[in-house]
């Protein structure tokens, strides 16, 4: 079937909830996607932060193949070495004492919400309110969607889960007004992804900790996008003076297979009892085997230092570009290889021009180009990105009036 035939069949048979790109991918390797004609595209989207180690990573493939030979699935009545290994690695590398595995990010958020509410109930009846942040994104299931701080994701599906209040990011006074003794948890992304790569500031994060302590509320860090080396630390909260009580992880955890996790601090490990929560597929052994291969690599300090060096190279190049095209390139935000570039109304045009030149870009929140390349991207590939992006800016600048 031709590429255009496949796109037609796709729209004929699949529910129309995704904005598909016209590019039909035949294969993928490293940081490149390849179409049916053999044309290569440098991928600065990285499966929206899933392909942390790029495509076709040999260690991930070997881990998957090894586990496939043994078994693909057991029910959660049975223990599995692959699952226990990954849980041990997560516990040893973080604040957490225990792990609950899910199939997706949104399910990890649901588990966090349930645990936080049950914990609140036990403290005092009615201690079930939750504070979350405007513009946040936590997922598509009802709890996670209700936590999400964007009305357009929630309103069509109202009524949402009650007891959730949103405050603007970095607004300390609003936060003080929202967190009370009836608050059981504060949910946050330390760097918001979907809303255009917006970091929390140190004062706000410090106030989260102070208020959580004062009102006996849990801090839930959603690290589904920021986690696993993306920001140049294993988890992004390590950039701040913050230790969460719960943390949600997903995206790159399964090396491309569906896997999420809720990490739980020691003192909370008995909040949920057998039968109170669970998942048929959560903690699939093949996905966990891939996860161990991912975690082993991304938790290596040398790997994380490499991500931070890549950030420097990108930021230097982008700041040159800012000077050259101030009418196009605005603020550059974020950490590590999670950077957002404000480009205003030029975003879609830049994305289209880049695609024509063999460069894949993600646009989020309409005006922001969000870079989430594989963390394994080489300096030469970063230079290649800067070169192609410069060409796109030059073309837009030339035809600025046509945007
Ligand atoms: C911060 C954050 N939380 C939660 C989710 C939801 O994850 P999933 O799509 O795996 O359910 C996402 C996905 O983009 C995310 O970026």
C-alpha cells in the first residue's frame, strides 16, 4: 500500500482523535525516521519523549528478546524477575520505597490520586481536596484529566472529578490561598511540558514544600515527561530543593513499550492494601525488561552529563539564532533536552518548512516549538538540527508577511 493509501485507510478505520502528519514512516534508527522512499528525517520529537534512547537501540532490543524467550505475560498473581529488577532499580535510584507499575502515564496519575485520597481520609474525614496547577497536563482518564489545568481538555467531558482546585504556576499567594488542612495532595510538573515547557521557580517549589508540611499534604511530582534523564538529571525534581512523596513516571520508561510507574515514599507504602488497586497488564515483564535496559543507561552520571552538554550546545546555537531572527525566536525555556522555543504565530510554518527539509519538530500550545530529541543525539546531529532550523527561520523571515 502507498503512503497516501495508508493515510486514507487510517482515517477510514481509526477514530479521528490524532492530528496525523503526512509523513509515513517505514523504519527508524538512532535519531532518524525513514520514509518509504528512503528519505531520512532528523527526529527532534522523539516519540514525544518516549524514545529517550532513540530508535532500534540494541540493548533494549536484546532485553526484550531475552524476556520474549521466557514468557510475555504472567498475571500479577506471580512474581517475575524482570519486574522485581526494575522496581529495585527505581527504588535504589530515588526517594521511593515501593513501586506500582502501570501501562501508561495517566494510569500512574490515577494510582497517585487514589493513594493520596485514601491517605487523606485516614488522617481526617474530608481531607480529600487536591491542588493542581493551571496549564498542567496529567493525562486523559477522568482523574488525570480532572487534574489537568487546561479547560479545553476537561470541559467537553464534564462533570469532572470533584475536589480539585487549580492555581497559576509560580503564584505563591494563590498557592497559599488554595492549600488548607483539607488538602490531601499537591500535584505538579516541575517543568510543565504540554503547556510550552514552563519551569516552576525555586520560590514556588519551596512554598509547595512548606505548605505541604504545614497542612500534612502529599507532594506528587508528575515526572512522566521530565523523568529518566530528560532534563540532565535522573529526575527533574533533583534540580530543585524538593523531595516528593509520590512520583509518576512513564513515557521512556518502557523503551517504547507501554509502561508507567507510581513511586511511593517508604512511609506511604501500606496505604493501599491487596485488592484495593491493580492492573491486568501493569508491570508487563517484557516492558519491565526493556525498562531495566533504559534505566541502567540513563542513570549513569556520564550519560546525564552528556545530556547537560547537549543542552549547552543547543542553547548556544539557539541564542545565536535569537540574535539573527529576533522577530521569530523568543524565549528559550527548559532544561536538558526538554527545551521550548517561543516562536509565536510562526510555529506551524516553521514546522512545515522543517519537515520539507527533513527535520521533525513538535509544536505545543500553538506558539512553542518543543524539542524532545532522543537523549542519545550526537553533537553532529545537534549541529545538523541547528543548520536545518536556521534554514527554516531564514525562509520564514524572507516570507514573514505570508505567515
Ligand atoms: C506530564 C505528563 N503527565 C501525564 C501524561 C499522560 O501520559 P500517557 O499519555 O502515557 O497516559 C503525559 C503525556 O503526555 C505527560 O506529559
